[in-house]
C-alpha cells in the first residue's frame, strides 16, 4: 500500500521481502504538522512518550550525588558520562524506600517501591506505573508498551500484577523483527515466525524502494531530507544487526573462565561489551518504535533483577554483583574501584540511551524533549542492600510539561514520589499513589513547568 494523495500520520510504506510482507512506519514529517511544527495538521497535540530505564546495584553513595542544588548542578565522578545530556536530566538525591513491616527482598524491594509504589502482599497485586501510564496514553498504538533487557535475561519490571509481568525482549534481532515484520504470515503454518536474520541481511528498505521513490515525489525539500536521514539511520541499524549473525573468527588461546554457582560467567550476554552493544541497539530500536508511533511507552533494563547484576569485565569471572559484596574498599579513594568502574559503564549506557532519543526529531522538538524517562535502581549502598540514598532521575521535558536540568535534594522522601510525579505529568488522573509509608499525594512541584 502506497501513501494516499494526502499523507497522514498513520501511513506506512509496505513491500515484500523474501515472499513476506513488511511495513516501515514513517517519522513525523512537516506535511503531518501545522505551520508551527508544534501540533498535528488537524490541530491535535503531538504525542508525549514515557519510559523507564532500570539498572541493578545503583551507585555508591557519596560519589554520585550532584554538587550544587537546582539548575547548573555539577555531576559527581560516577555520573560524569551524563554531562553531555545533564541539562535535560533532573536528579533526585537522598531518597529511600520505606520497608514498614515487610521483609527485605535484597534486589526486589527497591524496584517494587520505585515502580509499583509499595511491596506486594497477599491479596494486593500492584501494577507498575508504566502500565498505568500506558493505559492512559498507549491505547491507540500497535504496542501498548515495549520492554527490553540487554544482559540476556527476559525478566522485566513491567507488570499488570505480581503474577502478570510483561516479558522483555533480550535479543535486538527479535525486537527488530517485531517492529518491521508485523504482517508476516505463513498460510501453511499457524505458528510460523519469520527469521529476523533474513530481515537483517536483506534490508526492509530494499523491499519498499520503489514506493520510497514515489513517495519522495510528493514531499517538500525538508521532508525529503528528514526521510533520507531517517532511512539512512535505519539502514545503519540493520547493518549493525547483521553483524550479530556473523560467526567470529576463532582466537587461539582465548577461553572464558568458568565457575560454579549462581554467579557463573557462562551466562549469555554478561560481558559488559556485549551488554552495552545490545543496549545501544535496543536504544535505537526503541527510538524508531516511538518515532513511528508504534508505541508511546518504552521500558529498558540494562541489567538487574533478583540476581543483582551478572555483568562482568572482559576476561574475568568476577561479576558486578559479587564485586559489590567481596571487593575491598580502597581506604584512600573511599570506594570499591571495580564497582565504580562498572557504575561508570552504567552511566555511559544511560547517557547513550538518552542522547539517542535526543537525536530523533519529533515536530519542533527532539524525541527526548517530548518524553519523560524515569531512571530507577534497586539499592543505595549495594554491599548491604541499603534502601537509603537511592538515586532517582527524570529525563526529558514531556513536551514542555516539566523543567529539566535540576538537582532536587529529597532526603528521606520515598522514591514513590517520583512515580506519582511522573503519572501526573503524563496525565494520569490520580490524586495519590503508593502503599503504607510509601503512599504520597503530592508531586515534586518544583519541576513542573
């Protein structure tokens, strides 16, 4: 199906690839917008997006908290990688998750309070805030939400209840297949699933090449340039994914050390290089997904969950998680050097994710400007599973609804207050959120625009 004579936001370019149908959604073009570029041509407001970004094992207290309060704060050394995007990131320091009478789940209590507003109890199954927000803003998109995790696990913190969790994509190729192969069907096999490797090796752009040419003839110069930039970026992503399918050359003498037990280094994807590579691919796929209005809610986990974090340095069997418990503290530095190294890599990944969103344009703003991305983690001081000094962040301007680039001291305040603020910013009709001591009824008004 080609674009109609008057292109609309819902149009896609369709074609055939290897006997199967593919479709490529279109980004926001000038022809979809009003003359100011700040609303759709029919007067409706441009969409606003929401996302979560989660990691395990937090940041060492005393070394991530910003210097200065309010605007123009200075990042501490563990978050220095965030400097290029810090003007669009608000950091909340000093927050905690109240335990009340609930037993500590070492790596589950923090996310439960941050994302669910409290601890699940018998008869009380709490939905995560992303599903609440998706029910408000994601009902008209193809995917109500998308979840991804880059350490090889498909565990997600997104849930309807404690017994109904959304499964995360753990392979960027699989997510690519979901996004660009919506019409793949085999009349002879009900359970047929198209091979994403075919799509990675044979660009979906080749399947729609004739239709792209026809479409370009109907567009103005700025839209042609925008679409060319979009398709160039997509093709680069396809080429990166295709490299995943190539068998690496063997290296004599290279072997992965193996250990027994929970922290074995044989789990797929735990090498920090592999995890960051997959994370960066997921970042671009998420950006394409919301650029084409496939979804308006995205949830990304770098690593974490019940096992803390299995990330490890190249050539080492010592994981991030084990390091937090067993590495000696450097008395001169005041922290654990290996743990700090992992945490700096985490900050790099978060910065890449946010800058990727910031690199996509939606109308007169960037995608990050039109989004609200909430960062959370499971612990404060990882060595003792502390639920104090939990770092929290909000990135992006939510279409002008929030101020950005602030440091907000929030000593002793429950992390659920950030979640309530996010829901209110996204238009969820709620007056309070959370349970027990984590129940809140007021947002962080200082960040509201």
